[in-house]
C-alpha cells in the first residue's frame, strides 16, 4: 500500500507543479494588463518622462548624484541605520 501511495504522491506533485506554472503565467499577465499597461498608457498620453532625457547640470550626461556623507560621531555609530 505504501509504494502505491508514494507513486500517487509523486504524480500529484508533478501535476501540481505544472498547474502552478500555468497559473503563474496567467496571474502575471493579468497583473501586467491591469496594473502596468494602463499606467504606461496614461504616462505616454500626457507625455510625462519618468526618467529625464539628460541631466542638465552634468556635461558628461551622467545620472550620478553625489551623496552627502554625514559626519562620523558616537551618536551615528550607536544607530544601526
């Protein structure tokens, strides 16, 4: 009886994996068409640039921004973040 149950369990796991894979494709397609596509369409219609074409202050055309490093002191060292 136990070997038969093991075979059934292994067959069920294989079938469940195929079902979940198909379900994943369907859910991701729904998320794309319901959430991402309308946002992209609206941004395109209002001609809003999410990322600017070129930075104006940097002549090299880089998006790099210098980060201000806070001073090292005991107060900052005692905090984790």
